[in-house]
C-alpha cells in the first residue's frame, strides 16, 4: 500500500543523513524505523535486560561496591 508521509525540513534532513551514513535509501531507513517501532524491539530489549539484572542482582551489587 502506498502512502504519503509529510516530514518537517529537519526530519527530512535527519533521514537523509542517516540514509547516507548507512548507504541505504531514505525509504528503507524509514521503513526499518517503522518496523522497529511497531514490533517494539526496544521493549523486548528492556525486558531482557531487566531479567538479567534480576538474575544477577547479587553479583551486580558486589561489583558496585
């Protein structure tokens, strides 16, 4: 499905820079960002980190001292 996405000048420039850095098209970068947002990979990562912190709480406390 096609759609039109209206970005501010600053958003367009940031997207252009990121695409150039990665050697990808602006469309590919935008689609990857949408995919990350909609699959909420960040939440999955935070959940994994929280479980590791819980599991290793004693060790982390000792290391902090």
